[in-house]
């Protein structure tokens, strides 16, 4: 009977030790899983989230977004470098396209002969200044300029000299006008000047100054 009690005590002790070992094993396993989860979150998941946010920003048009150096595992470095290279190339292409579009817009708004604003730009500017004058209650004046006897000049000297004549007059008008004035070629031998915040008396003075400047060219 005493031997049976000793065996039972030994078995109970063994079971207790085995249970404790299982608990320790489960604890260390959970601890290892937790450490692996934290490491994976910091080393894998968080970089992926950061990359996803940057890709989303890039997709919304922020072409200047780049990856922060020194934050990536070695396995992510090629991907990050490829993303930065792609972003740099696309940003450069975007700048080139914007420059080209601005240049095309500028060309579309200029008169090729005189270098002044063309009729399309004049119509848009006049409407803009008209609406502004209605709002501010400031005066607005418009000069319509027609080159005298240009048809006779063109017929006598030819179209090439006629183009030179219009080019010289356009350059003179643009140089004689103030920075606030908007000078445009209206069409043919006609030019126009929009004068912001200028009343009739002032407009006549500007017109005379422009007339004198053209007269001084001495075009026969």
C-alpha cells in the first residue's frame, strides 16, 4: 500500500512537471510568435503600408513623392529604388509636358507676324477687363488703331514689305504702351489696345503717344 502511494505521488509529480513544461513551451511559443509578429509588423507590414501610401499619393498626382532612405530591409531596396526611378522619370516627363503645353498655349495666343497678342487673346482679355470694370466700377478704355493707306503700301511695295511694316508698327506699339496696357493685333492692318482703369481723357493721351511713336518710324 505504501509503495502504491509512492508510485501515485511520483506519477502526480511527473504529470505536474510535464504540465509545467507544456505551459513553459506554450509561453515561449507565444512569446516567439509575438516577437515574430512585432518584427514582421515593423520590418515587412509597415514598409508595405508606407509604400502603398506613397503609391497612392503618386497616383493622386503628387509626382515629387519619394521613399525615405535607410528605412527599408535589404529585400525591399530594389523595389524602392525602382519606384523612385520611375517617379523621377515620370516627374521629369510631366515637367517637360507642362513646359510644352505652356509654350503651345503661348504660341496659340500670339500673332505670328507682329509678336503681339492675337485676336483670340484680345477677345478673352477684353471680356475679362470688362467684367472686372463692372465689379470695381473703374473706367475702361479701348483704342482701335488702323494703319492709314496700308493697302496702297502693300500693293506698291509687295506683301513682304507689307509684313515688315506691320511687324515694325506692332513692335513700336508694344514698346510705347505701358505694362498695364494690353496690345493686340486685331486683324489685317488693325491693332487694339485695352486700357485698364483709364478714362477718355487719359485714353486720348495714350493714343496720341502711340501715334507719335509710329510716325517717328518714318515709313513712307
